[in-house]
């Protein structure tokens, strides 16, 4: 034990080296282990359901249409369950979102929920932690009490995990629902309740009513491709049986985990790659520090050998110190990783999928520790062996003569590698920052300044005439408030990536498929476009909110619709109809509006139809209100206005529109912040590595510099020699970094907006930042070289 304590005391005598090594190693291990936990949870680990690899997403598909995938009609779910062979019996179910206001508590509370088709919990094969799920009778449209299954989070929040929650009632949209079960914590962690869909018989016969997201469980051994072919066979049969609604339609089967993770996978892999680069930088930096430290100790190690210590004893002395550093760095890195996982889980639950499952994964920590320990031992063992090599007397003589001790190719290579990886991270961070800036300043087509939005609780099964009267009265009162310039509502806010896709037929055209066009759809009222300052290009806006009994249908289209489908032809006054509407009822295009980025700020405007809503047609809309100045006062008065119109109605989602839109940028904002943090740390590591190498080179060439000064060289010329060494390293590292950035082109392209991966301005900024850091790291060693005393430097000890 005594040799280990001696090694620890030796490290305490060199605090700068020891603390720097431990800190660098801890940060590298902590970052790598944290992101490994995220990658494992989100991308690698199966979904938290039994036999999750057999769960698939099932959608309808029509390759002849512009929009390939579509939601599933409830009647088609029944047909697929009856006729398919690739799925377990009754192995296809469905879900759709439905948020309801619960009025059973002291205050109305908005709950996030799903309506689920029969067999949902059986397909997921997940048992509740308390109570039960729905019985077959409860899943169908039958009289009697309505059941509800609640989430673990809601059970904790509302009932403090009490078993007495079973049998309690929630009042959703005025209907009592009895709590019958509680699902596990990992099951639907972002939800509050599950309700049976109870699709009525008439809706089962509406084969064009597509609103379910289908989920299926494959039979053991069946592949996704086989399931796709099986449902294509079933749809071909249904197409012959129901030619008006099913002909030309097929099915799309994809892995459920891929659907759940979605676009986050590219972001997570990008950040994880950056963290691995950071770990490599940390290891390279430790290697440089260790090489420099052992170079300074070569005389000490050589003397130990000269006075009788064996080569094995000298090497063991160095390795014990290295093991201490690796152990302390690993423990500190584990603590940082544990805190990092907790922080990410708390900061990004709605931005990154599956964050409710995130936990610290010891495997990621062990992986990072193993790589770092092996590297640290390797870089400790190599110099120790070199310092105790045979030919000791000649080696001591060379040390006393002040010889430079070789070109230190290994350390130069490590520093060049650090510089190259730093260029990659700096360039990537710069590109993501520019991408985020572009998204923030993109021409969205609307003005969110001085606008706020909110919801008023109303359910789809309420009396539509009463809901319509509420909406009309509420808009009238809002418009009468001081400072309010416009008010209206819509089914979905812009840039929300919540678009309904429809096929419409336009009178007097032959484009598309027999005059049929695929368009996105928004349902709006008078005052909505004015609230967002969306320009009216031609025609008229929506009329004042007509009653639900009014059967006339008016709509507007955007400029992209005119440019894409009609090539500038006149569209105002033309009749249109929805292709899926079997009644063939027609509406009228009354106006053309400017383009709005409805899907996402990162997606260019697409052809859109803006249907003019009737009062009560969309019970739970997004209200938007524009004020002349700051909307704070109007927002504060809103609850009183709603209470005067509809006492007891819950007001929720009250927020400034700019805040809501900015929330859609949370993912690119996180990408830019994470990578900028890593790039900054990489720049610091590169500067430390460069400083250690240049300091070592200056010490090794001290006698040479003394001779130069004695022969008449100016101090500035000596400093220039040091800067030239830095310049050569910087040029090599910059070139290698540019090559790495070029190689990462495809990965970067998937997460950028409005900027190319090899953008010259961004690359130039990255190189300028690295040059500045290199100059700062070289400044002190160059000053030390210029201030060398010739007599002292040339004196032989």
C-alpha cells in the first residue's frame, strides 16, 4: 500500500498537472456517459413493451396521391383484423389524441389523453400496475358507466399513488368516467388518460372517415415486408368490394420505434458523435500533458535507474500515478454523468422522445472509463519505457548538454489531431447556430408580435349549437375589449406541424388527377388572418362566423396553390369539393392569401386551403387575439371575459403566440447549444494541448535560443521561431479539420436549414477562432523564449 500512497503524494506535489488531468478526464467521461444513456434509451433500447420488436405502425397509403400515408378509418381496422394473416388475432388497433377538461377537482384541469380502439392494451401486451384495462363490452358503444385508465404520472399528481383511486370519477366534458386502472410509469409517460373510442356503427360504415393511427403486433417470425405484402393483398380485395372508397389504396407498415423516435435520431447521433470527438480530444489532451510531464521528469527517472532502481520499478512508479489519475477522473466523470442525465431528463421531456424512460446507464460510463483508462495507461507506459531504455549514460549526457530530445512526433501528432477535431466541432457548431438563426428569422408569412393564443374547454360530443353560441359571444366580447385589433380562431396554429391533408376537386381545371389536388388544410374564422397580419392577395376574407345550421361552404387558398396548380390562373369564384365527400356538396373559393409556413418554419410554404368555419364546427379551436400594444393586460382580463360568457369553462394554453412558435425551435436550439458547448470545451482543450507542447519545445530548445541571442538575434526573431512552430501545427490541424468537416457533410446536411455544410463564411469563422486560441496559447511560451538569458541557457550543468 505504501507505494500507492507515495504515488498519491507525488501527484499532490504537482497540483496543476494532477488537477488539470482529472478535470479533463472527468469532463470527457461525464459527457460521453451522459450521451450514451440518451442514445441507449432513445435509439438502441426497445420500446418499453413486451416483444416490442413486433410492434408496427400501420397507416393507409395511396401511391397515386401526393400524400402517400394517411390515417386509418375505423371500419378498415375491423376489416384488416378479420382478413389479415401477418398479425396476431385481433392484432391491429388504433388511437387518436383527445384532450379533455376534467372538472371533478377543485379547479378545472386540462388532461392529455388518447381514445383507443378495441384491443389496444392487448396489442401493447402491457398490464396495469393497479386495477385493470377495458373489457370488450366497455370498448364498444354500449350503455353504462364510461371507464378511464390513467397514467402513473396523473395517478401520482392527483391521487398521491393511493389504491383508493380505483372507482373514483373524472368528469370529462360533463361526462363521468370511472377510473378502472393505472398504467406503468414507462407507458405513455406524456399522457394523462386513456378512453375507449367506442366508434358508433354508422361511423364504422364511413370508409372515408380516416382518423385512427394504426398499431399492430406481428406474429412471431413475420417481417415488416411480409406484413406490408399481406395488407396490400387485403386492400386489393377491399378495393374490389368497395371501389368508390378503397380502390387504389394500400397500406404502409413501419417499425413503431422508428415512428416514435422520428426525426430526433439524426440530432441525437450528431450530438453523440460530437461527444465522442470530445472524449477523443480529452484523451489526446491528457496524452499531451502526460508526455510533457514525463519529459520534464526524464532526468528524475533516469537518475532513479542510475542509483539502482530496476526498469520495472521505475515504470511501476509512473503507472501507479496514472492509475490514480484515471481512477479519480473516472469517479468524477461518473458523478457528472449522473447529474447530466438528471438535467437532460428535466430540461427536454417534450423535445426528445422517450425522456420519461431516461436513466443513468452504467454501461456508458464503463465504456468511457475503459477507453480513457487504456489511453491513460498507454500514454503513461510509453514514455516511462522510453525514459528507462538502455544507454542511460549517453542519455544523461544528452540531457545535460541540453539536447532537444527528439522531434516528439507523437505529441505533435496528438496536437494536430486535437486541432483537426476542434475545427470539426467549431464548424459544426457554427453551422447549427447559423441554421437556428435562419429559422428564427425566416419569412414565416405571419406576424406574431402583440398576439396571444388560448383554448376554452369544449368537447366534440357537446351540443354544437351551444358551443357555437359560446364561440360567437366570446369573439364579440374579445373584439370589444380596449386595445384589441382583431380576434378569431383556427383548428391548428401555424408552424405547428399539425396539418390535415385532403384531396379537393376544383371546377374548371384539369390538373392533378382528373382535376384533383392534394392540399394541406386549415379551418379558420373571420378575424384569424387579420390577427396574424396575413395579407389578402385577392378576393375576400372569410365571412363573419355563420351559424352551424348554415350549409354554405367558403374557403380561401394560398398563393402557393395558385402558383403550383393553376400557374397564375384566376381562382376566386370557382367551386370546389372534397374528394372524400360522397355527397358531392360544393363550396366556393372566395379569396387568395399570402403564403404561411403552416407545417414548420423549416418547411417551405405548400399549397393550402383555408376553410371558413361555422360556429361550433370545431369545438376546441386555437383562439388568437391581436392587441395594439403589449397583450399582457388583455391576457390578464381573459379569464373574466370567458367566465362572463361560459361560467365553469376551463381556460388553458394561454400564451403569447411568439412563445408558442419559438417552442417549435426548441430542438434546433438544443442542437446548437449542445454543440456550441462541446466546441467551446474542445477549443479550450486544444489550447491547453498546444500550450503544453509549445512550452515543452521552448524548454527543449532553450540552449539553441540562447546561442541565437548570443550571436545577435533579436528577441522578436526568437519569438517568431516559436510562432512558426505553432503555425505549422495549426496549418496541419486546420487542413485535417476541413477534411473531417467535408467527410461529415451528409450527417450535417440532415440537421441544417438555409446553410450548406461547407459554408465558406462559417468555416472561416471556425478557423479564425482556432487561430486566436492558438495565438493565445503560444503567447506566454513565446515571451518566455524571447526573454531567455543567453549565459544561463548556454551554461552546462
